[in-house]
């Protein structure tokens, strides 16, 4: 397909500023971080405008270790828009599809 997948890793060790966004002692990636991930992936796909982003679940950053992040950009539709989805998985989890959590879905355009 003409879709793309971008990968990254977040942890408090590599991104200590994330510790400033804790709720009840749990570190959560701010919503603006999800927006930035989607826009950056859109830039790479030639669709740098984020038309919509629906946050479905918080992205928790563990106190120890890290979290794998994937941003999936779908193939362009007839108008050139693309879907975008942000997923994460705890670093120590097995790599099967059932351990990935979808955090946000949206639409990108040129």
C-alpha cells in the first residue's frame, strides 16, 4: 500500500521533561505530544495539515524502561487526505498485535 509507519521510543531517561506532565503520579504524554507526532508523520507523507485528531486513550510513560511508539499514516484517498493513528506498546511487552494500544486517530491533508 501507499501507507507509512514511523517508529520511536519514549522514556523518562531519554525525555526527562515528560516527568513534568504527571497526573496522580502517572506520567502521561501531553495531548500536544500526540499532535506533534501526527503532524511530523504528515510532513514526511506530504500531508502536513492535521485536520482532526481524536484522542482515545492516554499514552502512559513508565517510570522505568520505555514505551515503543508507532505512527501509522494511511494511503491517500481520492481527495489526497490520509488517516493517521498513534499506537504504543510497553517496551517489555511481547511484540504481538494485542499488546499495542491505539491512542489517537485523525486525518491529515496537504
